[in-house]
């Protein structure tokens, strides 16, 4: 808050008070009691009016400063809220990017495990019969399901990320809580069954 206007206002009030005092001192001449009392009453009214004007000016200045401070406080709160929303949206975008990379990695690992197990079939004749065949088929089914789940989660996350970039949100990402752990679980099951089939065929 600037102090210059207040100092000028106080200087003006002090000047008015000095003028009234000088005028009162100069008016004290040997006159009648009635004239003296009437002049004193007039000076008292003038001082009362000056005091009322000063009080009204001070009140108006305080009200104006209070309104300005309230406006600045509201603007700061709105700016802080926007910054928090932007920070939350940025964290969600980073999380979505990380999950998209994880889904791509899971899909790639499932595809590599599937191709690798298929390559070993000509060198392991025993894998085509009995329990190894059942284990290999179950492992392949789990790996294919893993690829499907990872691709579905990937597509969902891409849509969520595009929506966040278009319209920043502060809520959590939905529609991904169950499909991402499912893809990881299916990958573990597929790798386990495929490895068991290869070991059983030896």
C-alpha cells in the first residue's frame, strides 16, 4: 500500500487544524461575550465539519484499499488453482506415457515368447504329444490373450491421453485399473506354461 497519499492527507488535515487555531487566536479581540460565544460556536461547527470530511475520506480510502486487496487475493487464489490443475494434469500425462510404454513392452515380450516357442517345436518332437502339447497350447492361449489385453489397454490409454491434452482434467485415469494388471498376469501365466511345455518335452 502506498504511503504517499496518506501522508499528503495527514499534512492537509494538520494544515487545516493550524489555520483554524490561528483564526481562533486572531479572533480573540476585546468584544462582547455574545460575539465571542457566537464566533466560538462557528469555529466549532467548522472543525466538526472538517473532522467529518476527513473521517469520510479515510473511510472511503480504506474501503477502496480493502476492495483492491480482496480482488488481488481472489486473483492469486484462481492462479494457484490453475497451477495445481496444470500440475495434476502433467502428472497424469506422465503416468499415462509410462503405462503406454509398459503395455507396449508386455505385448512385445508376449510376441517374442510365442515366436521363440514356435521355433523350438521342430527340435522337440515330444512337445507335439501328451502333456507338453496341452501346456504349450495353454501357454500360447495365455500369450495371445496377453497381447490382446495389452493392445486394448494401450488403445484406452491413448484415448485418455488425447482427452487430457484436449481438456485438462484433475481426476484419475479410469477404464484402465483392471486391464493392465490382467495383461501382466496373463504374460506370467503364458511364459510359465510355455516354459513348462518345453521342459516336459525334453
